[in-house]
C-alpha cells in the first residue's frame, strides 16, 4: 500500500516540477503580489494564522496516530499543487483554475487543508509567480480555509442524506471550488468597492468576471476528484468511509 502511494506521490511531484518550468505568461487567479491594499492584506493574514496553527496541530495528530498517512498527505498536497497551478485563461481576460482541495477534505477533514494549502501557495508564489507572499493570507483563507470548510459540510450532509459516495465526493469538490472563487470575489470587492454601487456592486462584477470559466472548471474538478477517490478505494489505498 505504501509503495503504491509513494508511486502516486512521485507522479504528482513530477507534474509539479514540469509546471514550475512551463511558460507562465497569463495572469493567475490567486490575488497577485502587492495587489491588495496593505490594510486588507494584513487583515487576511491575521485571520489565516490561527487556522494555520490549528492545521499544524491536527497534522501532528494525524501523523502521530499513523505515520503511514504522511505519504497520503503528500499525495493530497501534490494534487492541490498541480490542479491549482493549471491556469486557464477566461474569455473575460482573467484566469481561472481548479483548487484540488476536495480530496484532502474528504480524507483528512478541512482543518489540515490550511497547512497543505499554505505550503502550496508558498511554493506557487516563489516558483511560479502565482499569487504572492503579502496576499498569501487572503488566498489561504479563500482556497485553504473557507472553501474546504464548505466542501466538508457538503460532504457530511451528503453522507447523512444517504447519497451515493461518488455524488458526495463530486459535490464536495465542486462546491469547495466555487466557494473559493466567491470568497475571492468578496475579498476583491471589499478592497475595491465600486464608486457607484459600493461593495456589493463590486463583488457582483468580480463574480461575473470569473464565473464563465469557473463553473465548468468546478464541474470538471468534481468529476476528476471522483475518479481519483474511486481509484484509491479500488486499490485499497484508502477505506471507502466518511471522515
């Protein structure tokens, strides 16, 4: 089992390395370095740091309970890195991408995703110029905290409702993705309110910029996560059970 997980992790690592040397000439969806006013950048960092601390505590507990989970955690981290680095240009001139957090949410819960997301965002900021250090708090709150929490709640509700496992996985991954972009729109709307319609008008405008490409991307991410989860289950690398 551990050998198979390591093989999958190395595959994800290879894909990540290829992404670091690939051309990077489109605007990334993560809020770019220096784009947010200092007050908002600091505020989101203040909110993100406690979540990161709780994630580190939870991560330590997971590894202490079963050291073999380290490989599966690495696989989830690689999955997030690869998917969230796939920048897809939008017809509106912006850029969208999947988030990849659904798998980790289902396997380990939302708290630990704050750590995985922070690591991914840090490496993307340093290696891919995707996002930034000053905006890592804001990007972390949207992609690694709020999105995963919503995905986890959807997963638990789907399990309680008796929905098929693949339907629950799909809904978790898709809605975690869409929530991330809703939160990003809120963050940008708060920082740059519309002169005429205020914060709400600005949020709606930012949502309109991203939704054209993000909705089909979220659906595709949901389907891909179902396939990955199904393969992990069939190969007995994970147990088909809720977190």
